C-alpha cells in the first residue's frame, strides 16, 4: 500500500526533498524522524525499558477485558456462518437452532453470519454462543495462546 502512495506522490516527495536544486534525502528532519522510529521499533521488539512497560500495560488491558467479556472460541467468530460456527465448535446444528428458537431468537438461515443473527435480535454474538453451546461440554482454548 505504501508503495502505491510513494509511486503516485513521487513528484511532490522529490520537490519536498530538494534543497538548492539538489536531491537530499537525509535532511535534519528526516534523520531525527528515522532515529525516533528506529528507537521505538527496536525498543518494542527487544522489550527494553520504557517501551516494555507500555507493551505490558497494553497486554494487561487486554487481559482485563478478556476476564470481563471472555475470549471468543476463535478469532472473528462473529463473522462465521451459523453452520460453520457450530461445526467448528462441535455443536449439533439442529440442537443449536432449537435452543435459539426456545429463546425466541429468529434465524433466517443457517448461512447467516453470527453477527447478523445477533444484530437482528438485539443481542450480542457472545449471548448467541452462550445459548447454542452444548451445556454438557465446555469449549477449552489452548493455554499457550496469548490473550488479545
């Protein structure tokens, strides 16, 4: 994406970098920006102080949200169809549809997105999952997957 930005804006970029009719890339401003970007990138990747503190704060916020809201059974689960969602979570589709009907939740089709079903019924995708999951089984996630 950035390649296209540079390609379509090459003339203005060249004009910006010209000093006394000569193309100079490493200007004082560019060097300062390059140093800052390099410091932040290396500091974040190597987890050095103080950037490690910022990363840990972000991870802590994600963990708190996960404790409050829970983790989805898999990433972007709300964008899967009801049929796919039940297959991936080892839930019998007919039983899931029956549980939804018992809770007065209307489902247009088993090919509808979980998010769409939730929005149409004015509830969250998490509530849909809680209704359709098998009460006798518990979906467990691997412990080595980081939160967030």
